[in-house]
C-alpha cells in the first residue's frame, strides 16, 4: 500500500512537470513565430530601402549605409535568436517525450500492483471460504 501511494505521488509530480514543460514548449513556439515575423519585416525593410536619386550626396549615402548595416545586424540577431529558440524547443520536446514515457511506466507499475493486490485478496477470500459438501 505504501508503494502504491508513493507511485501515485510520483505520477502526480510527473504530471506537474509535464504541464510545466508543455507550457515551456508553447512559449518557445510563440517566441519563434514572433522572431520569424520580425525577420520577415526586417527583410522587407531591407528590400524596400532604395537610394533616392534626388538627394544623392555624401551625407545621405552615409546615412543609408548606416541604416542598411543596422538592418543587417538586426537580421543576424534575429536569425541567431531563432536558431537558439529552435534548439531549446528541440530540447524541451525531448524532455517532454522522456517524461511521457516515465509517466506511462509509472502507470503500468501502478496497474500491476493493483492487480497483484486484487489477486492476493481474491486468494485470501478463496482460502478463507469454507467448502460446502453436497448431500
């Protein structure tokens, strides 16, 4: 009985950690989507930034050059963030899979213990029941 209580407690702890990891996975998915949207916006800004021929002087060229460099830096930061988040997401998914397997293993143990206890109880009842003689 003590082992069964411990296994039930362990199962509840695994469910709690499972919920935490699944919440982490959902958060990482949301962050990846946001980063991808930001990356797309930065790429469209980079494509749409063209030099205006009316104001083609050194100051404007320098300003555009600095702007383009900042956009490229932000793009590389965004790409690095997406790769990092994807690695974290993969790690979290692996952790979730391991936790699910552990939970299933605990549930199987609980079921076997319950069936063993039921068999023992049935055997005790069968042993203690007197046999009736037919007349």
